[in-house]
């Protein structure tokens, strides 16, 4: 596993350990590595999210996922 993948997986695990679902406050679970687009999912309401791991000083902007892909999936 590459260093970049290890850091990403560590970030995903940290989100699962520290963050509750924003919809129902239930536990988040990791999705399999091969799962398309999403990294974590709520164990109760099926909320899904993509985790972005950044290893730099905090900035004034928030990094986001690929909105073009998301728009196509939602259509």
C-alpha cells in the first residue's frame, strides 16, 4: 500500500472514530476500498460521505469532492 493510501485510510479511520452521522448521530462505518465514490457510511440511515485527507497547515478554504461526478450520480 502506498504512503498516500495509508494516510488516506488513517484519515478515514479517524473520521469513523471521532465523528457521528450528521443526520441521526449514529456510528459511521468504513466502506470497502473498492466502493465507488464514498469512504464512510452511517450504520443506521445510510448517509454516505467521501473523506479528504490533507497533510498541511489549516487554510481558509475547505476542499471538496468532485461535484461533476456527484451531479451525474444524483441525476
